[in-house]
C-alpha cells in the first residue's frame, strides 16, 4: 500500500458488509425463513462482523504502521549519503551511553574544514582526546522503532573550542534548535506526501534543551519519494550546521 487511506477503508468495509449481508439474506430465501435458519443467519452475520473487524485491524496495521517501504529505502539512501559525507560524518554506527542507542558521529566545528581538506575520514578521528571532543552524536538510527528521525545538535558543532561562545546572536543550543526547526518546516513545507492529505508540515519536537530534534515520520506516506525527501532533509540540516561553523 502506498499510504493509509481512510476512504478506501470505508469503501472496502461497505463492500464486504453488503456482499456478506446479501449472501446471508439470499441463503435465507433459498433455505426458507424458519427460526432455525434465521438463527443460523444471525450466527453467520456475527461471523461476518468478526471477519470485517479482523480485516480492518490487519488493514490499518499494514498501511499505518508498516513503514518497511519508506524505512528500507531511507536506510539505503542514508548509507549512500553517509558515504558521500565520510569526511564529515563517521560512517560507522556507534552505540554508547546509558541509552544504548545507535547513532552516527559528526566532526566538531574545528574539523569542519576537513570536508575541503579531506585529510582523513571522519571515522579515523578519535572521539575525544583529553577534554577535547572531535566528534559528537549527530543522527540516531532508531527511527524504525520510534517512527521519528532524531538529530543530535551537539554544542561542539558550533563552537571552536571548549567553553567557547556560540555564533551570534545565539546564546544557547536551544536557540539554534528553535531556528533549525523553523527553517526545516519552511523549507520542506508541502514537500512530503502525507497520510492525511490535509497535512503539509512535518512535526518536529525539541528536547534535551535543544540537543535533540525529533522529526516525526508517523504522518508521512510510506513511499520511496518520501525517503528521498528525508535524505534531502538530512543534507539541509547538515548545511545549516556548517553554515554556523
């Protein structure tokens, strides 16, 4: 299914209901309207209702919760995108910290010029030397389970040295996250295909004092095109980060 369509659900339910009901009524006309046959008809009708309910549950599960198409394509495009940005983004997934979430690292601001210099791949930089961080968590990969793309906005992406100031006029990472949220919504307004055709704006939530952007994929349609647009969004977010470097 390309996307979850409530109208299609209603149509299929009505069709199955009418066909099933007609079959029961015709059967009664053939067998006769005796008490026994009527009771059998009621039993058959109850079975029809149960069948329709099971169908609706299965239909909604497949079309609403199965993002295998989007996620499969997104994962493929994401790996290609990570490979293309290997001088900025560590191409090897990591799993660290208390949450045990998998993610990709991005180089900190002092190393953003590595995109041009290409001295070594991002994966070859140590995460930390002493008190100096060379990489910070950028993209969490548990979108398959939580149906959202989580972007890490590490303060080290925006400051040249430990304890340094953020680019003006920003005073906190949360300020940057707020601007990113606005820019992303503006830039991708109407670009995704949504399950509900009246939607045009992707939901984004800021948590952890601006250190994480949660971009929901629950409302978008399960399409290959949406997977491509999601990668365009990753590229746009990367550009926003680099623009503040």
